[in-house]
């Protein structure tokens, strides 16, 4: 098998991580007789330093033409003063949008060797941690309209949180399919007591659930979910949620493991 991989080393710890990841891929290639062709491209802060823009057109085209993209981390304090359209993080968002990467699948698994590094109490960890967060990745507030304007002599900022039914359905089906191969439990996390987007999210998710009668669907508000991940992480199997909630909860999940 031959595959072309676009490699984005990125900023900060990105290059260090990618260097080790490439070593792993080289071992896999040798053991299973694969050929991986690496094409290194610039994105993020290093791209700003080299050519003035966070995601050069050439980098995006190479990503589109490749079989896969291996990405480190982008961003850092050095580029905090960049205009919003050229911050390193914008490169990430653009790659996700252009490649249609709508499903972000983030596992949280506690390995015995790392149990002592977890900030949770031992009695909580005894039951184990093994769940997956399925995060919608190209909708919501990160991709809505962002405005900063002056109204009645005061600066006002707004960010549009938008979801279509088809976007919600697509990511929900991913979560249900993953759950079928696990414990058949999906917890959909939203804020339906406040947000219209969450009420639509809940409605569409319940409709999708009808096609997966073998999977149990429950709902949980995001603030409660944040607490439960720390209090009783063993209760979760598959967590389904939107972009911003998933961003925050998956970072929390990474710390407890």
C-alpha cells in the first residue's frame, strides 16, 4: 500500500510530536510493507513567519491532494497580535472546512501505567475510564459570523452559533455507529434549556435514534456533563456533542486520563 501524507509540523510542541509520530509510521511501513510519502507543508504560526499567512494556498492544495493529513499543534503567544483572519488557529478551521472534516473522534482511555498521573481520586479511577467524545467539527459558533461593532457609543461583539438539521444528523449517525461497536450507549450533550441550536440538536438526535433501536440515547446538559466527567467518568460510553462543547469537554477528558 502506498499513501501520501501531508505533514504539518506546526508550532510549539508540534514539531517534537510529529517527529516521533513519523518514526512510528516508518516502523509501521517497514513491518507491513507499506510506503508512506511525506509532503511537508506550512500552516499556523510558522507559516506566518515564513510567508505572512497562516495557511498558504499551496499548503491547502497539498492537503487536498493527499490521502491523509498529519497535524501537530499550531499557535502560541508569539502570534496573538495577528489580525483575527490570520491567526494560526484560522489555518486549522480552514483545513477542517475545506476538507469537510465534520467528525472529530476523541477517545478517553485510562491506561494502568498512567493511573498515578490522573488528578482524580483512586476510588473513582477503580471503575476505569473508557469513553469516546464525538464532536461536530465544522459548524457552530466557530464557523458562524463574528462581529465587533460600535452601538450607541459602546463596543459590542457577537458570535453566531448556527447549526442545520443535516449537520446534526451527520454527526449523530457517526456517534450511533461507533456506539454499536461498544456498549451501545450515547449521551447527547447540549444546552437545550437555553439555546435554540441545542433544542434542534436534541430533536434531530432523537429522530436519528429511531434508526438505531439497539442503542440507548440519553441527554445531558453540558454543565452537568463537565461535572460528571470528573465525578463518575465510568458512566460514559459515547458522548455526542457540538463543536464548542466538544472542544472543552474533550480537553477535560484528556486531563483525567
